[in-house]
C-alpha cells in the first residue's frame, strides 16, 4: 500500500535534498525576515510554513519554497505603509497579516481559475525592470545595516540620509559585513559541498561573539512552536481595505510569477512537467499558513530548488523535509540565532540583491527595440523609487500600447501581421516537399508568421520543447517575421542555446532587417548561430544540410 503512495527508493535522495535545501534556506530566511521589518522570527516562520505546505499541495515535485527577495521587498513596503498608518509594528500586525492571508487566498483562486496560463504572457522588459528594481531596493536598504546603523524604510529616504554613512559608521559592523561577503564569494572555490551563505553567517557571527564586538544583533527569537496570529484581523478598519487589497494582489501576482519561473527551471533540470495551477494553489496555501503563524510570505526559491534536485531530491517529500528541518532549527537552535549581527545578514543580502538585478537586460538597453528599453527603464525606476504596485501595471499597459503601435506601423508599410502558422511543421510548404519527405526524421521545419513578441513566446517554447527524438537540425523560416521584441529575442536565444546543448543545429531562413539586426546586436549571430547557418532562401539551406547529413551518414557507416 505504501509503495503506491511513495517509492521508498527515493527516501535517501529526498532526505539529503531536503536537508541541503534547508541548510541553504536558513540564513536567507533570517535575513529576509529582518529585511521585511518584521524580524528574523517572521522569516523563519514563513520559511517553515511555505516550505512544508507549498511542497505538500504544490504542482512541482522538487520545488523548495520560502521567502524570496522579490516577495520580501513587497512585504517590507507593506510593513512600512502599515506602520505609517498605525504607529507601531504591533498595532500594524492585523493589517499586515490580513494582507498576507488574502495574498495567499488570491493565489489559490488563481489556481482554480487557470490564471497560470496568463501569467506567462508578461513582457520581458516588465519582468526585467521589476526584478532589477527589487534587487536595487534590497541593496540600497541594506547599506545602513551593513555599516551598523539603523536604516530608513524607503530607498529615497536612504539616499537622502546617505551622508550619515560617513559620519556615524560602525567600523566593527563594516568589517563583519565585508568578511561575510568575502566568505560568501570565496568559500565556493574551496568546496561547494557546504553552502557558502551558511559558512559566512556562522564564521562572521563567531568572530563577533568571541571578539565581543559592539554591533547590532538580531535579538531574541522565541522558542517553541509558533502560535496562531490571525485573531485580530477582524478588527482592521474598513478605511484600509483598499491598501490591503492592492498589496495582496501584488503579492499574489509576484509570488505566482516567481514560483512558476522556478518550476520551469526545475522542469528543465529534471525533464518533468509541473502542474502550474496546482503549484499556485500550493503556494497560496503555504502563504496563508505563513500568515496564520505570523510569518512572511514566500514563493518557489530557485537556489533551494536547484540544490534540492542536485542533492538527490525527487519528490515533494524533499520540499516538506526542507521545511521540517527549519522547524527543528527553530525548536533547538533559536536562541543561538539571537547572536547573529545584522551586518552579517546585510552581507548576505547585498550579493543576493545584485544577483536579482538583470544585468543582461541592462547591458542590451541600447541594442533592443527602443520601446522595450523605455518600458524596462521606466518599470525599474518606478519599482526602485516609487510604487511597486504601479510599476507592473504601468509597464504591462505601456508594453501593450507600444506593441499595438508597432503593429500598426508595420501594417502601414504593407507588411503582413498575422498569427502563428503551421508551427507544428506537419504541413510542409510547396518548396519543402521533396526535402521534407526524405529527411523528415532528421530535420524539422517550423514556419513563423507574424511578429515574434511577448504574447507568443510561451507557445513558441512549448512547440520547440515538443521536438521528437533523433532530430539533428531545426529550420526556422522567418521570412514572414517583420519584427522581434526583447521577449522574443531572449526566448529565441534560450531555445537555440538549449538545442545546441542537445547537438541540434539551428538554421535561420529569410531574416528581415529588424530581426537580423536584433540577433546580431545581442550576438546570437554569430555566437549561437554561425553565419553559415543563416540563409536567405530555403533551397540554399537544403543544399547545405544535404551535405551535412550525407557526411554524417557516411561517417556512421564507416564506424
């Protein structure tokens, strides 16, 4: 009976994966809790609840979930706003926890309504600008704790208070923060068997403790099991409902995007397929349970998920055990965590903030379509210095409007703007018939018709991922693609990169001026697709491929 529910052969890998993921999550949970403004305890509570329940009910077998940078930034913004309305954190807690609870509930509703199928249509510049803004917020808000000082709660206030960094800096805290960052980056050169974040936190904390450094600490962490915290949410005044709903919706949307992106990464590593709607339901339940015990919300954690898989995790039990490990730490070692300096946590968060920044997107700002660059920069600035809530809404609206304008411009020039045609390759065009019939087991031909933009990228990836085994070459006919945006550009880059890793050659046919300029601007041509794999007409590519295929056949016969 048990074998039908769980294959005992996976137990060792799941246990190891869960343990390693939990070790990786521990210092980050404490750091994100402090970053949120609710304290390290809230981070640990959130990691436990989301880790256990998202794994139990989610749709990705190997997902490890917990507090993440983007979710924590939104939570911190909510905490600051709620304290501004109520004076103290204790008074603001009913508003905060009600928002977290509704955010999780929205995710559950998203799952039942199949909203996951729409989340994937977010334009790349919007996601890139938002994530880069989140990364910068984390870095900016940790500058003062890194120097051993109290920090303002907004990026603008931190910048205005910047001179204080040079007049009141705590040198001991600064040294600890620098040591933390150094160990974080250098320890993996020694070994990757032990997470560098954990080593950095332990070593820097021991230095502060034994050298009796006068630096701000995390402070007391309650021992024992968390208690139910939602009793006061019914006392929340109706005047703040609009704020609660706004932040809850942002947390739900962001948590969904964050989790589904991690699910796709897990799929790519394990060669499995996650259930997007079930994943949102699981994440929502996890976040509701986190709110119930006073924890911060979370999402699928990319780093934790990857180390879980690499350490042998194969089923959802690994994610559950990752949360159980953190619960054991809370029950057994909570008092020791009280001695961790805030500068050490800042030293962990600053590198994480920079990792969230999309340097690839920023590097290509002058090379991608101007409309995409404008959207990315605008979303980044609004996210970093304005409203997280408005940043995504304005970005998506602007991206859609600019795309509609571009489509109109293309139509006015007499160029066709249509939908995808014959993407399955089952209907070869007239000039492909002879070649297709002879080599259809080795060469797949895909026809693209219309702009390659953010609304089409998900479908495009699904079609390419469904290529049959044994294929040695993919021909993409792009003579009817008048325009490619940043989302389409990076999607095409990722597809070509993955196919090359499988030794599948990609041939591009009939590139028009704008798509060709974009591919060359970001070095897809010639770095990923050599010039000899780019043709203006299909006949020349057939001549080239016949030679390649004949040579391959001759080599195999000789062997």
